[in-house]
């Protein structure tokens, strides 16, 4: 009977501990969710104004948004454990996004994002080099990284050809429309003179 009482007491203690842990975890989850919601709202505001500004400006605004959201929720950024990974669209080049490294440093993530954006704007050769650089920094073997990047480029070749063909067709149609408009403009004075001459001839005929 004594053993049974001890077991019952242990069960009650376990239930109490579980209840406390669950409530603590729930409060923590609520606070973290609050931080993420406030941070998302703030970042949407930043996206319209500062997203194309310098890395330093965006990093300061980003960090201020994080600190403000954490303070409002009563937690620290260390408690939340935020991490960042830059993603840049390379749909036109390889049909997917190119991702950077995961880091807890906002500035480092933004710098890597800027590196990818600048490389993308410069052309595929530069984007390929930046992508390989990131993969190498992540610990990927050079041969495997090159195989992955080049396979992505080759795999999207058909789609790139289709897009280029449509672009050329569009340019040809635009050139044809411009040529037609120019022809109509050049023909307009001659048509006007012909109408004036016809009107004058009819007027003379009525007088005779």
C-alpha cells in the first residue's frame, strides 16, 4: 500500500511538472509568434522604401525592427534564435531561387544577398561564380558544387530558348508596326494632295 501511495505521488508530481512545462512552452511560443508577426509587418514596410538602399541602412533598420519586436513581446533576440538565409530569384536563368548561407547575422545575410543581386545583374558568368563561392563557403566540394550549378543551367536551357524566341518575335512585331506607321505617315501628304486635286477637278467640271 505504501508503494502504491509513492507511485501515486510520483504520478501527481509528473503531471504537475508536465503541466508547468507545457504552460511555459505555450507562453514562450506565444511570445515568439508575436515577435515574428511584428517583425513581418515591419519588414513589409521596409520592403517598399529601404530594400534597395545600402546594406548598412537596411541592416540597421532590420536590427531595429528585431529589437523593437522582441522588446514589445518581452523577450530578447537570443531567446527567439532568429536565423536568416538570403534568397534571390534566378527563375530566368535556372528556373529556381539561389540561396545563400544560413546565419544569425543580419548584416552578413544582407551582404550575401547584395552579392547575388549584383552578380545576377552582371550576367550568368558572374552569378555562377557567386553561387559557387557560396557553396564552397558552405563546405560543398568544388566538383560537386560545379556539377550542381551547371546541371541547373543546362536543365533550364530549353525554357531559356523559348523565352528568347518569344522576345525576338515580339521585337519583330514591334519593328513591323513601326515600319507600317512610318509608311502611313510618308503616304499621308501624297494622299492629301490627291484628294485636293480630285476636289478641284470636280469643281471645274461643275463649272463647265
